[in-house]
C-alpha cells in the first residue's frame, strides 16, 4: 500500500508556504489564495502569481520555515509503523522542497518526495515545477496524477485545496480535522476519516 501525504497543514501542522507569503509576499497573495480556494483560479496559476511577488533570499525563506515549522504529532511513529509493515510513503506537495527539507530535518530521508522548488528570478522567484506527468488542470503535482501511476491501493492524507482531486478518486482519505478538505468531503458526502495525530492514520 502507498500513503500519499500532503505537506503544508498535514505533515507540517501549519501551511509553511502561506506563512512565508504572509511575511515576505505582496499583500495580494491572499486574494490569489481566496480565488484558488473558490475554484476561480487554478492553484498553480495562483502560486505563480504569489511567488513572483516575494522579496527575500532563499536563505531567509529557509530560516523562517525552520523557525515556524512543526511536524505533526505522531508522524515519526507513523513512519516507523508503515515502514515495518512494508508500505511506501510519498510526500506529494504543491509547496517547495527547500522548506520541506528544512522542516522535516532527519525525517526527510525516510520519505519519498514529489514537490516543486523555487528558483530566484529577476524579480521574486519562479517556480521549478514537478514533472508534467504529475499535473492536472489545477495542481502540479496532483496527488491523483501520482496515484494513477502507482500499483495497488492508495491512502491519501491531506487537508487543503491541493488535495481536492482525491475526493473523486478511489483512494482511502484521511483529512485533518476541521480542514478545508474535511469540510468539502462532508459537503459532498464523500467518506473520509478525520484525524489530528498521525498515529490515527495507520
Ligand atoms: Zn488535481
């Protein structure tokens, strides 16, 4: 079995990308965020606009991510249990490798990662996107595009707008309690399990 885990707000207790945009981005980042949540703008278009406006070095962003990032309780135990049972763990994130590495620290070597990265541009940053084969119309990478390339059954663990395609897939869904994904799944009467501690996922 494969566990596809979202990062921001799921493996990490808060949305690190949003925290960085709140500190270093232009105020308009919130507008792009609202439009992406309403489905009025593909998430990846919103991200492109948001990160163009960031004024900081990658070192400053990494240091801030390390300062504010916390791994969700139970994640280390979850990794130990799933590894012992022979399962595969892939963190699939619309966020960026540089801050996922910073927040996970030594746990990083215990997961596979499919994510984007940030490259400095003349103004702000441009996004070095994950491979196109993992994209859908809204997300890059999209967890369902990844799921379709995997053998066997899949568990999707998430919280937000980057996880919504999963609701239309055959995956077993775990959604962070009270999250956007949990509310959307409830509204669509899509079965899922709510959780706050990763030990509840295995
Ligand atoms: Zn998608």
